[in-house]
C-alpha cells in the first residue's frame, strides 16, 4: 500500500544505529540515503529528491534542530521525523519538525510514524 | 573669657576703687592742709592780738600804778608799775617777732616808740619828780601823759584792728575752705562712687557676658553631645546586625533591637546578665558549647571571629545559624573596658546554600540520568530494530550479522552501566598501595594499544612509592589519564610518566602540602586550547564525541580529592613543545574525604 519508491534520508552519527535503520527501511520498501553528520545530510538533502527525512537530534557539531531548520529553508514541504535518545526535546525543535519520537520505541512505531508523515504517491497507487 | 582675663578683672576691681579713694583722700588732705594753714593764720592773729592786748594791759597796769603813786605817793603802788615795766620789753620783742610784714613791724615799732616815749618822757620823770617830793599836779603835764597814753592806745587799736581785719579775712577764708572741702568731698564722693560704680559695672558686664557666652557654649555643647549620643544610639539600635556590648566581666551592658530579636532577650532582662546566658553558642555538628567570644577577646585583647557552623540558641530554645565577631572596647589609655559582639542571622543564607548544593546535586543527577538515557537509548534503538529485522524475513547469514550487531550494542550498554556503577562503588577501608606496581600493571594492560598506534612510553618511577588509598579507584584515575595521553599523542607520539616521593612543604602557590607522591603524565599531542582546558573537569564535557562519556576527568578528580590530593592539567598548543601535562598529587597518609559529590 505504501509507495516503495519513497526516498528517505537518514542522518545519525551512530554508525551501527544508522546501518540498522537503513536495513530496516529498505526491508520496508523505501529507498534510503544515509549521512553520518549534519553537513553531509544537508548536502544530500539539497541534491536528491528526498521524500522524507529521519533525523537524529544529538550529533556532534551540528545538532538535529539546526539541521532541520536548514532543511526547512531549502525544501519546506519535505516532512521531517526527528529521533532522539532524550525523552524530551526543546519546544523550538519539535515545532520545526513534522513529528518527533524517542529512540527505542521499536521498529513498528518508526515505520508507522514515517508512513503517516509521507504524502501518498498517486502515480504508484 | 579665660581664667587670666578673669583674674585681671578681679585685680582691677580691687585696684581701681582703692586708687580712686586714694585720689579722693589726697584731695581731702590737701583741702584740710589748706584749712589748717588758714587756722594757723587765724591762731597767729589771735596770738598777736592777745599779745598786743597784753602789752596794752601792761601799759595800762603801769599807768594805773603810776597814777596811784602820783596820788598816794606810796611806793608800794609802784610795784605793779615795775612788774609791767619789766615784762614789757620781752612782750614787745615777742610781738615784734610775730609781725607778718614790714608795715606791721613799723607799727609795732611805733607802738614801742610811743610806749618808750610815754615811759621816758612822762612816767619816769613823773616818778622821779614824786620821789624828789616835787609837785605833779600840773594839768598840762598830766594831760600830756594822757595824750601819750592815748597815743599808745591808738597804736594798739590800730595794730589790733589791722590784725583783726587779717583774722577776719582768714576766718572768712576758712569758712570758704570748709565749704569748698565739703563741696569737694561731696563731688569727689559722687565722682568716685560713679567711677567705681561704672567701672565695676562694665567689668561685671564683661564677666556677665563671658559667663553668658560660656553658658551658651556649654548649653550648645551639651545639646550637641546629647544629639550625637542620640544619633549613635539610634544608629546602633537600627543597625541590621545584632550588637551586644559587655563589660570586662562579660556582663551585658547594651543589646540592640536586632540582637534582642535574634537572642529573644529583651534589653531589660539581658542587662547585667552574663553574656553566656544571653548569647549561648554551639558548634553546629558537635553540638558542643563554644567558648564565648567575650572570653576570647578578653584573653587575646584583639578582634576575634567566630568559626563557621555556629548555632545560637535563642531564649525560646529555637536555633539560628550566625556569623559573629567580637572586638575589644578600649578606653583612651588603651585599657580593655569591655567587648562588643556583632552578629547576624545567616540561617536563610545557610539554608539557601544547602538548597543550592542539593539543587546542584539534583542537576548533576539529572544530567547523569539524561546521559544514561541517551547512551542506553541509542544501542537499545539498534537492538530493537535488529530484533524486528530478525523477526521478519531474514536468512541465516543476515541473522548472524544482526545477532553480532545486537551483541555489540548490548556490550556497549553493559560497559556504560559498569562505568556508571564504578562511580559509586566504594571500598570499605583504604589499603596500602605501591604506585609503582599500580602504574606498571596499567601500562602492561595498555601495551598492545600503544604498540598498535605507535606510541612510545618512557617512565621514571622509583620502586616502593607507597600511599594509602583505594586501589580500584586510583587504577581508574591513572587508566583514564594514560588513555587520554595516548589518544592525544596518537599516532606515533610520546608519553612520559614520572613519579616521585615528596616531603611535606609548600606547593608553587605557597599552599601547605603534606608528604606524598607526585605523578606527572606528559604527552606530545597537539595540546588543549585554554577555553576547552577550563571545562575539562566538568561532568559530560568531552572532546571525543561519541567515544567519550565526558565523565572521566570529572570522576578522576572526585577520586583524587577523596584521597586528599590534587589533579591539574597544563597544556601548550604552541608549535614548539606542544602537549599536555597531567599532574596528580596524592598524600601518603590521607585524611579521606567524601567521594564524588
């Protein structure tokens, strides 16, 4: 029912976590791009026709909130799902992103939330 | 007006009246002497008149004797004549000596001539005639005698009338003098009285003015003193600190409003009470009574401050934390006459401070919990995703891969959990540790890591460097620091580890240091910029990104502090001799404090 053609950009500084997340999303039928830090993610986001972003909050250098803000400036319509290892995020961050969730809630929750923010693709229905 | 001018006025008060009276007396004396001269003049006149009259009397006596003899021819009757004749020359001489001027002398001489003429031309011939038995009834002869006698009388009258006129003048002059004396006396009396009166009045006025001025000055001074005393009293009363003054024996003399409020003693009740009763103080932790500052000040005769953690027990039994000082009150000779205690309620400040410390502890705990959550949520996320993948479509190879990843992530969780646990693990008692052994064992374990990244380790550690402490914790400290050094020096850098035993003394800052061991760990890495260096001992501060917890140095310092030691980092980022030095001092026999707080 979901379009397998959706391109999702994952940004996280945790290598293992990022790899596992990529595998999980690919199994779910998404095409996945990964980046280990904010600047790389922003670069990919600008270049590729990304449909949604799964963004980690806590990263060295540029944190998720700053990355999301830049992305909103480039392509405001692309939904962003913010992941955080912290249970609470600053309100200015939750206001920018489309949806936020805590790491460790489990794969089904991630897939369900990602699905909910993605626009349906008419051409593939 | 001062005392000398007052004395001068007193002298004037005596001298001026005396001088005025003396002047008056001199005037009076002069007047009296003038009058006396006049009196003497009058007396002289009287004497001359009397003498002249006496001469006349003698002449009359002679004539009477002569007439009797002429009539009776009895010589006895001539006796009177001769007596008078004998006395007359002396009388004339005397009278001549008393003349006032030549005219009078001439008159006296002419009287004498008249007498002598009478006596020689009439009396003596008459007596001789009678003695010779001659006739003396001749009218002419007798008449001639009478004429001559009249002449004498006329001369006497003339002389006396002149003298009397002089006497009258003198008497008149005397009267005038008496009048003028009376007038002078009156005038002088009035003048002297007025002079003395006005003069004394002016002096008394001066004295009175001076007195009034002194009185005013005294009154103003008294008012000023009263006001300044009142101001001091008000200031003391309204001062926000408690102030108690005591005499030398430690009895309360005054207690201001704040002190009354803090101690619960009213001024009336507290007065003359021993200060230990009004101001009982105790040590906060031991609950032992503290020596009262009054006693300490009396003993040392200088300002003393209370030690911290002082509790004042109020009259109603409640307790407050106070800060206090006692200072000696000295009189102008520097003698101790009392003690003043100044104290303030620091209960609120103390509670606030405690609350802050507790707050900080909570904040640290909160940050720690957040870190733990973060550190655990990341692997947990991966593990839960891996399990989901394993649960779904996966071949054996993939399953093995997922399983390996999951194990790796679980190991990470375990590592973090252990690291957190080690923070709070405490041995029961310190043991003797040979730092040489400890450092050697750490270096041995890390040897393979050094070889892998090409680190050269040089060490100068003498044998038997013994201190007392908790070995597991110190191992953690040194592992931490050597790991930091090796990471900084990588790749192909150098680490130098040195240790030495140092005697008790003073460090570079002049702070007293007991005997112990100084360990230094040097690396030749790039060095740490000052802005980062200052944060390194803060918890959760890391330069290692996800590889570090940011707790290593913070915990290390906690452990070193617990061992009574110090830990410092110095670093240089210059092109020459860049690198970082960690210096750890551990006392040989520490008084062990509390662990990381």
